[in-house]
C-alpha cells in the first residue's frame, strides 16, 4: 500500500473533530469486546485516534497498531511513549495491511480509512489471514467513503479549525478514473496574518464499495453504523 497520508499528516487530526459520529460508533461496538480473547488489531492506526479510543474503552486490552506512513507513525509513537499506560499496551509496527504479522487470536479488528486503498485481490488475501484468527463474535470495524460505486464527488468541506492565529480549511473532491476507482484530491489552505498563505494538495485513489460488498466478500454479517462506518461480525460459535 502506497504512503498516501504522510504529505497531509499534519492535518489528519483536524478531520475527526468535524466527523465524530464514526468515533461514537467505534466506542459503542468496542464496549462489547472481550479483550481476553486476544489483542485488538488496528490496521492503519494513523496518528493514534482509534488506539486512544480502544485504550479508553478497553482498559485491559493489548493493541497492535499498524501504520506504514512514517509521518503518521511519528505522531502515534510520540503519543504512546508519552503515556505510561499506552506504552505498556500498544505495540507499533510499520508494516501495511498486506504483510503485517497477525496474532493467533484477534478480539477486534479496526480498519478505518484503509480498505479502499487495497485492491480486491489483496483484500481477499488479507481476509484469508484475518478470518481464521477472529475470536468468536469479534467485530471488524470499517470506515469507508460514503460512496459505494464510482461517482463524482463535488467539493466537500473536511474541516475548518483555528489554531493560534492561523485558520486551517480542508476540502475533498473526487472523480471516477476507471473500474471501481475514484481519484480523490484533498486541499488544505492555511491562512492568517501570522504567515503567508499556504496551500497543500494531495491526490490518492480509492476503490469504491460498501459494507454489503464486504459482507459478501468475507462471509461475515455486516451492519452499517453511520454514513461512513460499519461493522462486520464473526460468528459467535
């Protein structure tokens, strides 16, 4: 998986502040997880927002945080090292989803903002490794774009935040580029009297599908939780 996120890593934590419903859904599902069944695996852990939620909701859980983007992983490592509890419980690895070494038993799997960057064949290979390791009833928590088929996305606001004397404004647009792919362009503008206006653009591609498609792909039961978040569940027996 390519490093789509390092160029815009500095803005990553601004977006969840504007879209908190996914985090609320994550908390709700995690509350029913039995951490004694194995570590929680967070693939594409980013700067650690999902790790922090897991640690808070499941105070005894071990967490395997996989983050291949160096800039994102730097922030994740900084936060984990600064917190004695996280330092004991969170293991950070640089491998992407396709090659990460998985524990024998997984109590929950989190793949927020990741699966659309993985081609169908590589996703199937990932499921082949993950599914036998899921503990009975273990949830697979997924965050996708709110589009299930290639379509043009008009410019939408990602976030608008003021930090000190500067205003950070982010937007996203997308267009189909063939097959199930869309090409996404995110644009961040940082402006204010404290510094010259700065504009950062980042382009990446995303395979479009929905929770129902993933349920068919994995054989698990799927449920849509929010416009972007969903859960797949392993059988309880």
